[in-house]
C-alpha cells in the first residue's frame, strides 16, 4: 500500500474556506475546527486564528454563536 500525503497549507486553506462559508452549519464548522486544530498542533504549524466578525462592541464572539465558528487560521 502506498502512502499519500497532503500539504498542511492545503488542508488549512480548505478549512479556512469552509469556516468562512455562511452556508455551512455550526455543527459542521465545529468538526472542521476540531480537525484543523489537531492537524496544526500535531505538525507544529499552529499560529493562531482570528474571528472573521467581532461583536458590535469589538469583543470576540460568544461560544455557541455563528460568529465563534467563523474564523481564519494562520
């Protein structure tokens, strides 16, 4: 059996595209977040993330909201 690999950058880019898509439901985004954070940490590529939309007062979105799962990883 041959071993196949994919670049971490490609996986991260795909995750970022999905996380910014308003048509993807929160539960799916939570799964994407779990997976991409695992990949990034396991490969020493975790460089943080940013929320795509802050709350009206400039604070981070609350856990359990659509804003909390709409993010971009660096």
